[in-house]
C-alpha cells in the first residue's frame, strides 16, 4: 500500500495496530511499545487497541525533527 497525505486524511480517527503500522511504517511491536510507554494516545476496545491518528502523526513529526536536528 502506498501511503499519501490523502491516505492519512481518509483514515479513521482511531486506528487498529495493523492499520497504524501500514500508515506509519512502524512495526506492530514498536506501536505496542509506544502505547505502553505513552508515546501515542490509545484506548482499548475489547481486546483491540486503537491508536489516535493525530497522536501517531504528531509522534512521527517529532521523531523526524529529532532525527534531522543539526545542533
């Protein structure tokens, strides 16, 4: 699946871990770690964890800033 700004815009506000993995390129294990560590906002719906789309996007933007920082 090719991820574009349109793909992000049309995605649900709450993403399952597989959906969040496809959109972000992050491995499901990393997303589970981020949920547990508080790196992204998430909620549990029965046995399924849902990640808030904006929270994931914010995390990616912060990560990009840190990785490209030229201090």
